[in-house]
C-alpha cells in the first residue's frame, strides 16, 4: 500500500539498491506504438517489462533552451530521468537514494528511463559532480548526463555531459525528450504517463492536463497498441487505457498534503474542457464543454492530488439498479465472484478504488446513499460529510437539499488525510476541540442481526472494540420507534415520499426539463433516457412547487428533531451519541445481473423504493441511509472484513465485504474521522486490498 510520502524516506541512503536497479543496463530503445493527437503510446520491448505501456504527451511541458555541448538525440522520443540534488559535492551517495525512492514508490518510472540522466541542482553555492558518480552511473547504463544549474563537470568525463538552461524547473522523475520541431536550438520536455487497463470498466474516460491552454484533455484510448496479428485474441472488448502520472511530483510539492495521490472523479463534476456526460448521451449533446472546474475539484488539485479520469455514474446520479444502466455500462465490483452489485450512482468511483492499486481515492456524490452503499458493497472507506461541507457549484444537482461531495479510499490513513484536507475550510464542520469520543453507540435492534452469522460476528467484534478502545457503550434500542414521532403523521412511507419529492422535483427542474427542451430545439425530437430518470421525470411533472415546499418543511422539521432529541450537542465529544447500521446487504450477495437475484441466497439492494414484488411496505429499518440525508448528518462507512457466501454463479464459496456505517451529529465529521484513525492505530481496522478479497488482518 502506497503511503503519502513527504520526499525521500528517512534512512533510505543506508540501503543498497537491493536489486531494484541492475548492475548494468544496456540502453533500452523506446518504441512508438500508436500516435494520437494528445500523445504517443510507447513501450520498451527489450526490457524486463515489455508489456508495460506508456504515453508521452504531445505538448511540451518544459523547454531546454540551451545545451552545451550541443546534444543530438538518437530517437524522436528519448527517455530520461530527472533527479534533484542539493549537495555541493554530487556523488553516488547524492544520487542513489533518489533512484531507490523512484523504484520503490513510483510505478511510472523504471530503469528504462535511465539512458539519459538530468541532474537538477537545487543548492545555493556552485556544485561539482565527482568522477566516481559518473563511474557508478555508467554501471547503471546512463549514456549521457544533462546538468542544470551551476554544476562543474569533472575534467575526465566517463559519460558525455552537457550544461543546460531551463526556463522552468522540471519535476523529478521520468520524462521524454525531443528535439525542437520549430528549427530552433533546444530540446522539449514531455510528461510521461503509465497506461493501465480499466478492466473493471469503472471509467468513462481518462484525462491528462492541457499544459498549453490550461484545463484537461480527454483520452479515450480504447484500441490496442499492437495489431491483432501480434497479440493473443481475447474475448470481449479491449479495456480502455487510463493514463496515470508519476507519483514523484511529491518531491517537488512535498508541502501539499495530497501530493503523490491520484483520484478518479464521478462524471457529474465539471472539469475545464472535459465533457460532463452524467451517464447520458443526450445530456452531453446539448451541453457545451465546461469552461471552468468545479470549486470542490479545484480544491483537491490545489492540495496536490492528480486527476486521472472521470468515473461512470448512473444517469443524472439517480439510484438505478445495474441492469437499468443503458447509455453507460455498469462498472464491475471486483469482489467475490465478479458479479456482485456495487449499488448506487457513485459505483464507478467505488469499483475503481476497490480494483486498482494505482488509484488512492475516488470522488463521488451522496444524496441518499450513493457513496455509503457502494463503499459498503465493495468494502472500502467512504464518507458522506455534513450537508454543505463543500460548495457544489459545477456539480450536476440531484437534490440541492441533500447533495454532498464524498469519496472512497482503501487505506484509513489516506482516508483521514483526504477528508481533513478537503473539508478543512468547511463552514458547517465543527472546529471545536473534543476531549473524548461519544459515550453512547445507538445499536438498532430492529436492524441487526445481519443476515449472515459470519457478518454479524464481525459487527459484534467491532462493537466490543469500540467499548474496549473508545469506552463507547452500546445502547440497544429500536431506532424505528425513536424516529417514528418525527415522520409526517408517524408514517415512514410519507417521510420517504417527501424525500423522493425533493430529489424528483429538483432533478426535473434543474436537469430533465432543460435537457429535453434543448434536445428538442436542436434535433427536433425528444431525447431517450435510461428507465429510472425516464420514470422520475414523468412523475416529477405532476409535482407542484407547493408539494416541493412541503417536502422541504418535512426535512427541516426532521433535522431539528434529530438535533434536539437524538444526536445532542456535547461539549466534550461534539455528538453525545453515534448511530450504527449496515448499508450493505448483510453479508448476502446481490448481483449486477437481474436474473441472478432470483438465485438462492441472494437479496435485493434497496435504493429509494422497494423492488417490484417486495412483500411488504417500506420499513425505516431498511432505509436508515435516509437519516443522514434528511437530517444533514455526517456518516462514514468502515470495512470490517468479509464473510463467506456460496455463489450460485461461480458454484463455489466466495467472500463478500462486510462494513458498518457510523452517523454523528451535524457538523461532527471530525469525530468520525478521529474514530477511524484511532481504530486504525489500535489495529482494529486497517487497509484493504484490491481485487476479489479485502484480505484484512
């Protein structure tokens, strides 16, 4: 698991390269495979990893304006590595720790980029590179050295070297050099990305920065780099390739809390010059490219995080079942037998985080469970912050009264770091210091036990850990009875209808109606939507403004009641109590294929209404994810482990994630973050792995 680094790890110079770099590397040629408008795909066919593909951006990120002696590059694309040094005496001991760091923490850089080494001197006084350093570099296969800054070359060079002048500082790590194409003297420097296959179909498209005009460039790389005759035929379409940048920018941006991390972004957030499809072809056809990036996303970028692409979502973020995704296919949950549902509209981001080691976190939105439910079903950490924690300008609305921006992460410490950084300037999150954790844990007996005994065992162990480590006492209670007085006329069905009204009215007025009018004006016919928004928009046309205002009042009344009677203010702990429940499926499988959900042992995922044929009216104990949505409360999903289930699809025993949700008083987000961090420090919870199994200790 990659940790967030702050430059070179302490004590790294005390180690040898331990085989991460060979004793000698023959110069490995870079071979272009495909030329695209935004870059060139290439590999190193004679290296130890010939199947690894890279992308060199076509736009130069930097220019080397002066080279002496002049340098003639042997290939059109020339791989190189840039290192930063501060020691006035540049020796092997100056260089080796950085290369070891590169090999350990970066999956984009490899020894294949060592044929040319750029040494950028960041010290004050003039420096000198020692002959011994050249001798060592030669054993690594370095064929030429470019020296940036006041560095004196040794009189007896063992490797050809040149002094260079840069207009801007080049970040450390891998890069590609090219002769200038405009006939002028100098060399252009190009960013390098590693291409990873999106095997779980989590992404709508990849992206790289537009370094010339600003904003971003869409990279829909879906064709194989090699001709079909040169590769083995595979069943199904070739996965899209997602370009990911080097993590080594963390060395040059070490003061930024999220430096070196990468994230995927739900495709309802605007990013400059990238389309916002929102799961709808019709929507994308009538809306221009955004000219600015959503402020909430810009915060992440300014904190040092790198955007690698937009993730798939249900159409307009409505709570659709997997088989109701039409314009955009449903993402694959990596867990278990490979056919488990990942639930709601942020499932693309959740599946990406659960599936890809090269991604640290994924951004989603949560209106009525769209982060919390996928987090539970793929077994990662997730958060719905207090409503209003971030501005949602530039984000496609579902219901402004309930919409929030949340995210997913596999590692509790990365989860903590992203949350504390992203929500740091929130006006609704309490900054009042706390001296202890809440004393009460509201344990709903009308909700637990879980369907799986193995899953319930994990829940019981977690509750005992809260008692042992945080002195939190479980209070067994019927939570439905607590909530019922705060529902309209004591009816959960009426309460649920009010919530539906908020989402359906807003989505119709802000998205559906404008899209239909624009589409008709442009194409002379009505657009076709996925089944859920099609039904929602049909119903919403009969919802009056008075109906909507009444639903708003129901929400306000509910929020006030819970703040007064359930989650009370506490000077020592912010929230006097936490509420716990399961947003998943109780340790039983629910599938992405509709027919599979009729197999023995499967259960439905309840989103915003009971599925057809459900045997009873909706019960609040099945929809506890409505509580935080309608009362503006913060909530986290915490993976506990996994339970066995017999898959009727694979016909063998598989593992399904088990998670719990914790809910706190409005504004008490930090209490939940402190809890996750403390439990991680105690070893109660920990990082989860990618792929079929969480493999938690």
